[in-house]
C-alpha cells in the first residue's frame, strides 16, 4: 500500500490512512508513505533556487511553511515527548541543507 500527497496532507488524512492500514492488518501489508501534499514541488523549487545561484539558506527558508505543517501534524499524532523532539530533527536537517554547496 502506498500513500502520499493529499492522502497524507494533514493529521486527519494520516488518521484515514491508519484506518485503512489497520483494516488490512491480517494481510500484513507493506506500507510506503511518501511526501505530504505540496512537499515534493516545494523541494524541487528550493533546489531550483539553490541551483540558480540562490543561497542554500534562502532555498531552505522557502520550505518553512511546509515544515511548519509537518510540525503541526507531529504535534497531533505523536506522543508529547516525540512531538517536542521533532523540531530539533527538522533543525538538524536544515543545518545540513544550509551546509551544502550546489
């Protein structure tokens, strides 16, 4: 089973996916979850910004609204401790992106 895009666009959508997967648990499905809605295009846009001479920092900043959405979903679906740790994970990813040279 593969889910991505609008099927994982927010916490409610993730809940629907979880229901579908749980309903097929006896079949022991393999589940693949790809990018949330709009994320792939945003990544391509950020890379295009960096490739056209834009700074990696600016390219990373263009993704901010998408990562904020990820944080909101994490806050709704993860335990409090996991949700509290999630922004640090995103920050480490941002630090890595900012250190890249195109």
